[in-house]
């Protein structure tokens, strides 16, 4: 049965039965249309708010499939989305009536412990990386949910539990292999296609489809000291005390404060189910016995409702939030901004909205930045804001209600926090789709935007890769 696929011009291109049969013979991975079994599973992404129906899904089995998929999109002018882990809160990885280039079948991870090198395919998740790297006592700085895709997090920066000690995910890139808009497979590193390598460290999915990443890994674990005190009383005082403590911690400590309501979940103690709380989580990237002493103050900011702090396997801590963010279970819209000065400057606002969240599943989330993140020059990578000391992320999550009301709440909170902002934002924590917020790209890249537009013109002059926080070709 012929299918119609949206084109870059907004019209439709028809792929008839003969063309589809030719494609099925060409591709090693499966082609999935709306008539095929497994279509709904193939189009599903993390954000339950995103319910889009692509015309054709190409589940790539390797680099050759990716090259052919990009050539198909270019030759027919098809509007193409690219999916790695599918965690984009804005839903960049799927498009109604479009082509979906799906890398979720490409999840290989290879570790060279002597060189501290980890090579990762473009569809892998951070859980895949942690599984292999921890076999050698190594880790690559990743995110805070292990099902997150390596590609999206890295290309947008990569804030997690190790960034203060070892930098962002993109700071630990050694090289990539990427299929560009003209169908070429290029290697980009510090000596080959250097401009492209610069752009990929924070510039998002604007420049092609990355089929593999090479990372520097660091000695971490297998056991690390983690602090997870959960406070319910005097959240304002606890937050201010956390902010004061956070100003004193060494780079080995990465910490964040999270306003949340504990769900009815067997992974959490029954006595705290349904309670509105402030969690002051922290990880120490060093010997656990040292970490226990250094993290002790964050466990004594008040009287915890519960304290889940303990030395634990790094992999366990990396996946500790997975249970609460099952694929498709929550509808989500997030916005973020980088803050100057200590988080305590904005304490009144953060505490107020942390306690007045629009839904129990929503979070007001403040990660501490600085450390290794701030020691990379502002123009050494495309990532925009290295001077911020912390970030405010307003994570609207819900299971029912009018989406417009939840979106409006998130935007309102962010607008109230502008006085504390550096003017920058973190692309990976933003729910706006392409074209919805034209100021978003400027806020994300700052002074690096002009150079990015020139690199975009060099590698993607027709803007084939536009379903992202889009950088227009110069």
C-alpha cells in the first residue's frame, strides 16, 4: 500500500509499493508502516504527551542503514526525525507523517580499559554504557535516568551525577562517526573535521546522524557514596542550608535539590508515600569512606523524614529514578534556565513554587553546576553557558488534566525566575518543539550561535536535520 510522507516543503511525497519493496530489500533493519504489527511500539517515545504517527519508521541495524536512510530523506526531500533513546522531552525524535530514522537497534558498547576509551553506538542508553564500563571500574559522565539515550544527552551537553568532577558528557567526547546530510560517513575529532567536532559538543542534532561516539572514561566505583535524605519539615530552611553547603563542596561532589511528591511505589518506604518533600541528593566521585564524611552535612540539614543514603553500586544509583519515569507513563513539559550566584539567591521563589507545584508528579529541580564544567572555555565547545553556578529546571509532569494549563504553569514559574538567570538555558530540559520558541536557540548557544550557523551551512545547507532546537544555515 503506497504511503505519503511529509516533505521539507510541507507537501507530500508518495512512496509506492514498488519503492517500498525496493527499500525492504535494501535495508537490513525492518521498515515499519502504519499497517504493520509493532507500529505503535515503534513510534512510542518517553514523553506520554507526544502521540505522533510517522508515515515510515526505518529501524537501522548499522551504519549502512543510516546512510541509506539519510540518502532517502535527501533525495525525496522527506521531513526526517532521528531517534536514539527517545527521551527528548520536546518530542524531537518523532514527527506526524514524517520519516523516522530509528537507531534504537544500534546499542553496542565496547570498552578499552587500558586506554580508558568507551565506544558507543548511536542508539545506546546510559544503562548500556554503565553496564559495560563498570565491569572495568570505569564510567562516562551521563545523565540521571539510565534509560536516557547517549546521543541526545551528549549532543545537548550532558548534565548528570559526575559533571562537577569530570565535566559534561560532551566534554568527554574523543571522536564521533556521523552521517551528514549528503550521505557521507565522516569521522570528527580534534584533528579531523574539527569544526564539526566542535559543533557536536553541545550543538544538538543539527549536523547529521551520529552512529558512534568515543568517550574518555574515568575510574568510578563500583561502589560510591550516595546521599539521599528526604525532608518534609521546614523545606525553606533546608533548601537554604543546602545552598550554603553546596557552595563549600569539592568537585567530587555533585548535588541537586528536588521538590517532589513521593509516589505510591514499592521502591520507596511506605511511610513517605504521598508526602510532599525536598530531596537533597548527592554523589561523591571518590572513595566511599571519604564520601561518607564529606556528605554527612547534607544529611543533617534538618530532621529527615527518611534517609536512603548509603554506599551503593554506581549502576544502582544511576538507575534509582528509572522506576518513576516509565516510558509513556507521564505527560511532560519542561523549561530551564541557568542561574548566576548561589541557588540561595532565588530561595524564596524556588521554595514557593516547589511547594505549589501544579501536579504531584511535577518537580522543581536545582542541580549544582561549576567544578569541571566551568573550567572549559566558553568557546571551546558549542555548549553555551559555562559560568552558571546552578540551574533551575521546572519539570511539569502529569497524568491527567488540560495540557495547556500544565504548560502555562511551567512557563509562568520560569518567567518569574528570569531575574536570577544568566540568560542561558539547557536544551535537554526544554519542552518546546522546533519553531515554538525562536529565542530558545539564542539562549542555548549565546555567542557561539554565529559560528554554529556557519558550520550548519557547510554540512547541512538545506536544513535536512531540522527537527531539533534548530540552527538555521547562515
